C-alpha cells in the first residue's frame, strides 16, 4: 500500500467488505493519523465528483475528508481518523435510553443539515455510517458513496433504513430521503429493533409516549412529499413531541365523579316496593374508593417527583453559573500568563495555577484531553509549570510505569525526560514537590537506559534499586523501581504541539535500528536471553495490535515451547487478572496458527476459554490461562516480541484437517475396492443361478419344460442389477419344484454370505479409520487445537453408524 500512496505510512487494516477496505495510516508530511478507504470502483457512481463535494463538508458531526483520488485503478479517500466504533457495533441491536437517543439525534441531524446546506444528500444513511468518538459524539461518513441497490439488497442494516425511493433508484437521494433514514435510525435506537415498513409504533413497544409515533410516522411516509422538509424540522418535531409527552406525564387530570353530599343533607329516597341489597352499587362504590386512593397516591408521588426535579434544576443552574465563573477566572489567569510571556523575565519558569476553588489537576486534564492530544497548547491543565519550551504537570495518582506512559500519551504528552542532573533536581523540587515520581526512562533489556523520546539516556545513574524503570530521587538522583511499583508521575508537553514520546515514534525507531548489531528497543522492554518483550497497555483490536508490532520489526508474542510459556507467565504475573492481552495466535478455519508460521505444539487454555469461536484471536488472561477473543474486539493491551526464532524457515503447523481428509480418501478407496469385489461376486452368483435354471429346463421332457418354463422365467426376472431380489422370489405367482427351490435357496444364501463378508470388511476399514481419527483428535487435544478436536470427534460419532458412514462415502 505504501508504494501506491508513498505519502502515507500504513499501519494496519481496520475493516473490509465487498465495497472496499479501510486502513489506519499516518500522513507523513503532517504527522497526522488518518483513515484511508480504498473502494471498489464497480460499486460506485460518479465517485470523483461526489467525493470532491463531500470533501467540502466541515462540521463537528461529520467525518472530514482530507484528500481523494484514484490509485492503481481504485478510488480512495483520505479521512479523519475517529478512534471509536460505529453506532451499529456500539449498540449491537440493543435499545438505548430515550434521552441518550435524543442527544445522538441532535448531533446526527446537525451533521446531515450541514450537508444539505452544501447541496449534498447522504442517500444511504444507517447506523453503520455513524462513528462514535471517545465522547460518544456521532460523526457521519460515507457521503456521496451511493452503492447499487443490488449490492445493498444483502445488507439488512442499510436497506432497513433506506427510503423506498432510494431502494428503487440509488441516485434518488434527497433531504427527504435522509429524513426517512434518520427517523429509521432513531426508531432502532429507542426500540432495539430493525426498522421495517410494517414496524409497530414505538409507543406500542413501551419505549416512549404516543406523541413520538406521529413524528416517526410522518418522517417515514412512503411519499417523500408528506415527510418533513429537512432533518432540522425532524429534530424540532422530535423535541416538541418529547416535551409534550413529559408535560402530559407531569399533569395528570383530576378524578371525575360526584361530590359527596354534605353532612346533614337530605338523603335520596329509596324507590317504593320491595327493598333488597344493591350489590352492583356496592361494587361500584368499592371501585370508586380504590380509584380515589390510587389517584391520591399518584398525586403525592408526582408532587415528590416535581419537587425533586425542581431541586435538580436549581442545582444545574447553580453549577452552570459556577462553571461560568470558573471559566472566566481560568481564562483571566491564562491571559495573564500569556501577557507575561510577551515580556522578558528573569525567572526561567512560570506556573499555571487556577484558583483553589476551581478544577483539580485531574479534572482539568480530563476536560482538556482532546485538545491536548491534538497538539493544542493554548490552555494547559491546572497546576502546570512552564520551563523552557515545555510544560510539566505532576499527576498524584499512582500507576505502574507502563500505565503512566500510556496515560501521558493519551493526553498529548509523555513522561518527563530530564536531560541532566540539574533537570532532575528541578523536577523533584519544583514539580514533584519532593515526592517520588516516574520519569520517562526505562531499561530496554540490555542494561541500557532508554528514554521515551527514543534515545539512550545519559542523565545520570540510578542511586538505588534494581528495578526496570526510573523514578525521581533526592537531590537530583534517580532510583530504579520494579515492574510492580505504583508511583505518581510527571507529564511533559512540548509547546510546539509535537510529541516525540509517542509509542509509534518509539516503535519506528526500533524498526529502523533492527539492522544494527545492537538494536535500540523501546523503554520498558524486558529481555529473556535472546528474546525481547514489550507489554503495551493500549486497547486495540487484534489486527491493529499486530500491525503495530510488525511496524516495529517484531511480532505479537508467540509461544512455541515451554520456555516461552514460562516467559509469558513472568511477563503477565503482575498484570490485572481481569484483563485480556493479545498474543500472536489466531484461529484460521479450524486450526489455531501462530502469525510467524512457527509450529503450534501446545496450548494452556483457561477452563472457560472460548477456544473454538469462529473469528477468534489468541489472548491471555493473566493468571487464568489462554482464551479466544473476537479479533475485532479491543483487548486491554498486547505484547510485542523481538526474537531470532526461525519464522518462515520453520516447519509450519501441519494441518490435521489435511491429514483427516487424506485418511477419509484412503478409507473410501479401500471400501470401494471391497465393494467392487462384492459386486463382482454378486453378479457371478446371479449368473450361476440363471445357468442352473436353464440346465434344469434342458433336462426335462417337453411336457415338463412346458409346465416349468414360465416359473423359471419369473425366477430370472427377480434378478435386477445382478442382485437377487428375495422379496420378489417369494411371490405367490412363482411355483418351485424340488430342484428349483434348492437352487434358489442356495444362491440366496450365497448372496447373503457375500454381503456379510463385505460388511465385515467395511467394519474393519471403518474401525481402522476411526482409530486413526482418535489418534489425530488426541494430538489436536494435546496441542490445544480445540475446534479441530471437536470436528474430528464429530466425525468419529458419525462413523458409528456403519450404513450412514458408507452412504457418506458414496452409497456403498
């Protein structure tokens, strides 16, 4: 791929289907993460013009398109990379809370409305076209890529949400068709059911008030002219209906009925005649009393609800006002610092410190996470200290060194790297305030300290400890702490927005050094002999993790012998027991294979492992054994291995499926030979009976021949396909003489004996076949090939019925 688009560094394949594939890549000129979609040109209409139109869309709820074109005969799009899942995968067909659905619809309708303003309709909008970012905000993609109706016919998600006119003609997309699709998506969000033309109203499913039904029904009217004019009107109608539903719920009508008579009033006279007890009146009185009591309780409950809502509203208003004041104070403090930076100062550092009553450092970090990760440095977290060209922040929450490094990168920085002892002393005194804290230096498995910025660290020697990673010590010294240590840490941000401590940069440096006699491995790497391992606590799918490992000149950890299994246990012994860590194995067909091609000789599955699920890759649950996990899910992290173990030269894991197929073919061959021998003997037996009957007739006189010839002919007719049909030979229409009866019985018994011999031979062949299968199944079990073992065990069970087994071989 890099040869086709040299301006981009391709890392891994994110997804793929019949329309094309999406890759994760880095735009080298801007050091920007992007997603590149390669499309099947046969399934697109006027790609270039529509892609250029879509590239003009700029909105927070739309996926930006940076570039487009054609390469190698394939159209491509360079898009904003959105770290997250699609709306379809996030909900997995389950309903979401109504208020959450309304929030999602606000973003969806805003994004679609912006596109409509630019003259672009989506046309095939569905949950798969929406990605949710880390804040669960919707971002819509696939504008202008209208696939053919025939291709979408197999896609239930797309067709369920497509307007009727678009299904009939994919080029008929309009704002009204997007209204239909958006309403269909909203229906799926609140009901958890696929939208259909004959779908039940949402209120009938108990998910909303009836006011929503009318909006949904109008928006999905088969006639586009009867729908709302645009998605803005749809969203306004949904909000109005939702508010109307809440108003009705909060204002129940008063109970209707007769007021009780005042005390002392004249009672209504009874009718004349016989007076009896009125049971109907009593029943009605009981019902009325019950209703009045229920209304009384409901009224009290509603009063409490109104009071609680009023308190919540007042609290929200108060928090909003407080937040406004805090923002104003923070902005004033930041502006003050900016003004001070414009004036030359003698002091080398300046501390950003928000008022005590505003945000904590962690709250500030969380609020600024997205902007910091994007390289924006206009506002730094509360408590940050500026020195030189960097800003620093002490994070008091204890973490392991690896988790702290990942936390820092997730917030756009890296663990601080002091250049010398003076820097170390300043960090300890000014930033950490005399507390121990991780810095961005760790060993790389060769008694060498390496910084997260990708170079050998020469800032000083550790004064104490024999651990793997460095932390601040007293008076400009550092200490080496163990893997299991939990310490606070210091984040460093470069004011120009760059981040030389990113994992991708470290891995690229390692890959570049692999040709050297002593490669420079990333900090945190552990060495066991000739093998080097790095645990990366980054949640990724298996394919993305594998791509990152290979981009570093390594691979996901492979366990091909007991020594490597022991290394793995040591590496994961201190990790979270509830986590999943990706390894370099995957289920290909029915066979678990290592990605390096090394033989798969054993496994250490957990007792409840999912070792035979179709789209699985291998993970380890620390302390709990191996497990199969859907390769598209995100594990807690992964382990990269660099080793000199033979890869392509190694004998790949032999496929027992090939062995079982060859075994079955050999069994069929032997059975066919036995069947041919049986058929030959059966044919000879029936032919001998015919000769014996003819000889019988020849030895009779003319009158005897006249009498017995018809019966002999009927006996001959009982032979079909060279086989005696015993049931036909017992017909009342056939008379037997003593001689012909003797001949018939002999040849019937002879045929039965031939069949018996074949059955015995087939049984012997079947038993030998099953015995070999059992051996292969035992080997598969020993190697941990669970899915293959299940398949072979099923074949053994099927072979238990000899007739059915012979039938499966071809009807012998």
